[in-house]
């Protein structure tokens, strides 16, 4: 079978397309014929050895997959050969076939494509956990979403809309903000032409933002935090800017606010049943048309490096999908 491999740390151009032996069946596992792979910003960090996890070389990027069950091992009761399924696996997805623990698998409704399913787990899973489980976002509260045009940002717009919050999308260009408006943002801020703190305060009549959803980091984080409401919640999702901010701790003191970490992949490991419940809810919303992952583009397996380069350069709105 073909697989895209990271054999040494570095940029996407160092990835290699290689031939591997197919995976062997084992008890409790399911072998999946992969049809689509979701790529994320975290994959660009993984292959550079700059992420929280450090896979053993060689490995394949791609943490979310969708496909068809090829075979099942002993003790597996959740699915059968021929079933359409999705799974979050952390990394290892950019290949034609792989073995996955049965408890990580979710069956797909017939009206959800493999490409759409492969774009669901990380971005929407992270966001649902962040907004519902961690921030307890409520109807009519205001949320500011930094990096709102990316895959995680789009998911935050859609889920915040379902909750009934007032949504301020923050991005770097007017084109990206138009994209955010199409998905349900009420208000927008272009941080390259506006002062983020002043704009957020102005849009909330000086009261500040109840919840800040930050997947960007860098200098924008402190500006956003300075515009948070009394007893607001600041969600730390990630650092797409490449810079981890140094936050003055007097700011949460003065606003009596919370800075809340959202380490979704670790949450999945520690709370597998909650994760499975969240995935089922997201699939139901997707089947009903209440959420719809925007697929920026699909690339063939051999162009995985090109797709990751587009993500690294912030050229992707929504999701980058590998079609196997």
C-alpha cells in the first residue's frame, strides 16, 4: 500500500511517498480502507517536531480519517466489513489502509461524505468541547473568534450560532471576513486595519467580550484579553501565529476572568465516552445540515506535502482534505 511518510523532521517538502506492507489484523482493532484524510495546522508542527506529541519516525501525518471497514479483529462488535466509518487517530492517516482501535471508531450516516467526515473530528470536536464543556458559552453571550476563517474558526462560528451567541469574527483580511459572514458571524474585525482591543470594546458598547476563542496566539492574544468582559472566559486553543504569548497575570485579576486551556487530543484519551458522545452529536448536526465543514480543496495522496504547505502559509479557509 502507499503511504506518505515523515522520515526526518522538517518542512512538508521533506515528506516521502512510499510503499509499505498492509497492516495486520489484531484483536480489538479494525482495518480501514482510507478514503479521506483531514489535515490540520497541528500536522505542520508534528512533522517539524514542534508539537506537544513527538511521534516515532517514520510516521504519516493526518489525524482524522474516514473510510470503509476492511476487516475486524476478535472482540470487535461496533462495526462490520463494508461499514462507512470515521476516526480520530492523532497521526498516521495519510496512507491507503490502517489499523485503528475499535473504540475510536464512529459509524457514518449515509448522507455524510467521506471528505466531510474527515474534516469533522478535530476542528468541530475541539470547538464543541471548548465552547460547551470548558467555557459553558450561553445564549446571547458575545464570543470573539480569533483566526475565524480557518477550520477551527469556522467550526467555532457554526457551533456558537447553534448555541445562540453573538459572534465577532476576527481575521487578517476582508476576504476572510466575508467568508466568516457567510457561515454566520454577526460582526467582524480586521486586525490588520483595526486595533483589536478598541474594536472589540466598541462592538460590545464598552462591556467587553464574554468568551474569547484564540487559536492564533502571538500579539493578538493580549489585545483580545484586554477587551474581555468581567468574569469572561479566554479559551487557549492553539498558536497558529507560531508565537506563544506571555500574558501579564494582572489582566485576569483585574477582570476576574478565567484563562482556560483546551487540550482536546488529551481530553479524548482521558474522557473517551464524552468524546464519543460529542462525535455522535456533531454527526447528527452535520446530517441535519446545521453544521457543514467547508472543504477548501481536496488533494490526492501524493500531494499531501502541497496541502500542508498551504496550511502552513495560511492559504486555507476551512479544511484541507486528502482524497485517497
